C-alpha cells in the first residue's frame, strides 16, 4: 500500500510540473509583484509561478520533518 501512495504522489507531482511547464511556455508576459510600498522586478509570469511552486513543494516537504515530534515508548 505504501508503494501505491508513493506512486500516486509522484504522479500528482509530475502532472503539476507538466502543467506549470505548459503554462510557462504559453504565458511570457512580464509581471511585477506589489506589496504595500514594495515592488519586485519584472519576471515572466511562468517563471514566477515555477519559482513559487518550487518553494511551496520544498517547504511542504521540510516543514513536517522539522516539526515532527518523536514518538516515545513507554516501557
């Protein structure tokens, strides 16, 4: 059952990466992010989406590892 879960997770991630790649190729308009008084440099929207997705995937994998509590055995 664990191998099926790994396969399903990999398949979903692969579909997401392919969808981002297709979206990136089709959308090359430049955008800049604005927050309060801060403004970023201009990026193509596909590159910005790819960077944000990569950051989200990395953080999504690291946060459970960093905040997991070790199970203690009571003997």
